[in-house]
C-alpha cells in the first residue's frame, strides 16, 4: 500500500510539472498585461481542476453564502498542508496569494509566483512591511487576496490551528474589506507535512459567510482575529477531525 501511495505521489508530481509548463504561457498574459489580473484566478482554477482530475483526486466545494463577484475579499484558510495551495486554486472567486518568498526559489515557478502574487520573508521586518504595502496596493487595484493567517504551516498538532498573525485583519480593517473564513478539513490527512505522500480521499473546501469589518478599528484586530479563528475552529471540530490519530507515514 505504501508503494502504491508513493507511486501515486510521484505521478502527481510529474503531472503537476507538466501542467505548469502547459499553463505557463497563459500565465504570461496577466504578467504582461496588469489589468488582466482576473485571469490569474481563472488560470489557477483551470490548473487545479485539471490537476486533481488527472490524479483522480475528487473534490467538493461548499459555499455558505453568496459571494458578490463585484466586490473584493480577503480569503483566510487554515493551513496544515502544501496541498492547501492547490485546494485554494479551486476558489470560485478570482484572487492572488500572499505567501512566503521560499516559493521564489523554485525554477520558473518562482518567477511566475513572484510576478503574479505577493511574497514575504517573515524573518525580515522590511519584507513584511513591503508585502503589506503591496497588499494594500493590490486591494486598491481591485484584487482579492488569499492569505493563510497562521503565517505558514506552523501547527504541530493538526487539525489544531496556530495563532493567527495580524496582517490579513489589519488589511481588512484599514480597507474595510470582508474576510471570508475558509475551512480545509482534510488536506493534512491527504498530504501530511511530515511525510509528503498522498493518501487519496476527497478534498473539501468550506467557504463561510464573509465577516464584515465595518465598525472595527485597529484596536479591534484581536477581536476580528478570534472571530474568524472561531468560525474555522468550530467547523474543524464539527467534522470530528480532532479525534483522528496523527498521520506519521
């Protein structure tokens, strides 16, 4: 069984690379023409659906309330697995990612990621400030953002989340943009951070009702954080994943 899972993982990686090379010319369009930024989300969605279909990974997207595609949002998912990035490609709403600059080191992919998304080195104050400024500019340009509020794969006991960082919530308050909590309940089991071997099962995404920051000020960041944290945490508990044994191999 482990051999078959490893073989499936290797196959998935090869398909990932091939699809990236196929989609790369398309991604040059929003790189060259900044006003076509909505295509980033469109191409991400095509890529994610094609990838998951070819590797026989079913998925289910649940949306708790209608998202107005004429508005901007900040999507905040929990983050336990590298598969979360692929899963958020299934976002029905066009958005760009704010993520760690380690992605930039991947040949070709790093070039694309740096040009289309916003990267940050969380160990450097200047980088964090720069990414925050670029995020504000992106929102002003009409873009929506995907920000993993834990600041990366930090939790050592999934599905228990780590404490949220301030960035996404400060942006939401400053620009008065709703936050959409997103629960990704299964990816830590499908592709655990400590083994990187796929365990096929359906991927689920739950898009919760947007949290409106109207009336919040910078002094209320912790209140807003805990509200979003609580929504995702409650969904994780409801799905009974806290009772599942930790995956080790």
